[in-house]
């Protein structure tokens, strides 16, 4: 009697999409919990265990993903700088600079991006600065972020210079430092937090101040 060999089952291809989705959701939950606790209790008083408990994950998961509190703060800052759109704020800024010829429109466009980014990043930068006075790792992180922000402003200033938009006599370094100053968390804290300026008023002030400081006066 002839025996029938059962068909060989072909292994299903591994689908990692669900695992990636879960990892993304876990990461988002940890960062949201960390941001809330850091801003509420301060850097020193917030523990990794507290972050893990609020995010409903293990302490090991937090350490494995972020390496501790400095890594959490860095990840929160990076997330804040991306803005709220599906495309990173820096990529949208670069596209604006590539497509727009009018420097005033470019600078006001940067202001529009600040509406997204400033409320997210400024409280974190102020947190890092406060912690930097007593924590060496936070001092290092604060210096790194400040330097990265200056490099970004230098990139923007270079774009204006290449386009022939800077006022005569202004260097790229000077323009970068002006933009670095006007985008500082300190100015945000003074006007939005302390003086309760609406965000739109603050952003308009910053954009118009940079236009006046950097660009030639328009013809009468």
C-alpha cells in the first residue's frame, strides 16, 4: 500500500511590524512619563524607577532603551526638536530655505516652526541648565545641545549669506549668534513663561527682531 507523504509546510515570513509598533509605543510612553516627571519634580528628584512605574514598564527596559536619566533627557530633547509634524522640523526648514527666495519669508517661516518647537524644547533646555550646576553629565549634555543649536543657526546664517541676504558688513558668525540668542530658552522663559506672552506674539517678535538685526532695510 502506497504511503502518502504529508505536504511540507512553508514557514511564514517573519512579520516584525507588530513588534516594531509595540516598541515604538513603549518608547513613546517612557518619554512621555519622563518628560512629565522631570518637569514636575525636577531632574535630581526624578528616578528611573519612577519613570518606569508611570510608563508601566520595567526599570530594565528604561535602562536598556535609554541608558539612564541623561539618555532620557537627550531623547526628550531630540523628540522636541522634531516638532509636531510628520516631517522633522529641520527638514522642513531646509526645504523652506531651498524653495523660498525672499529672506523675510524664510525668517517668518522659521517663526512658524518655532510655534511647534519652542514650547516643547525650551522647558527641557531650562531643566538641563538647572541640573547642569550640580550634575556633570547634565553639564556635558547642556554644552552639547547649546553647540548643536549654534551649529544649526550657523547653517541658517550661511544660507542667508549665500543668497546675498545679510546686511552689508555682517558675518555669518555674527548672524548665527544673533539667531542663537533669539532662539534661546532664556528669551522664551522671560516672555512666555514670566510675562505670559501668547506664543504667537513671542514668535512674531523673534522673527521681526531677526529681520531687523540681519537683513537690509527694505526700500522706501
